[in-house]
């Protein structure tokens, strides 16, 4: 839809326009929703979706690490509460302990951008 970019690949167009891919947007939305559930910003019982890891004190990273339950079926494996946990657990302490949703968004965007720059 943008003139001059029709000959470029999807990835190249996203990079030129400074946009995220569909997968990255979905992950960002999942992490924001997990933050809201775990911090009581959404009116849902967090125990319905997540269980805090029982070994939090011995783990590296932040103090809100989540337990990854075993999923036997692919239907459960790709459910929100399973697919977001590894990404949530990889976030640093300052991102997870953000005081508001907007600061969580800002801190997580900065963190993922910095991680992307380092991986190049």
C-alpha cells in the first residue's frame, strides 16, 4: 500500500517502515495482557491462567516467574497461558515491576528493541 515498497519482501518492508511482524505484535499483546492479569489490572482470577513458580527464590531473573505446566495436547500447548510463560519468564526485573501498563509497554518495547540490536 506504500508506493515504492511493492518490490520488497515482507520483512524488508516492515524494517523500512519500522513496524513489527504479526508474531511480534501478538507476543507484545500477550505480554501486556499477562501483566494486567498478574497485577490485578484486569478483573479475572490470575490462578485461572497462571501459577507462580514454587522455586522463585532460587531462580535468576525476577520474582514473578511463572510455572510452566506440562501440556500433552497441541491445543493446550498453544493456549495463551502456555505460550506467554517462557517469554514472561525471560523479562528482566525492571520490566516486570513496572508501576503501570503504559510503563510496562514502554519498558518491554525498549528491552525487546535492545535485545534485537544485540542479536544482530
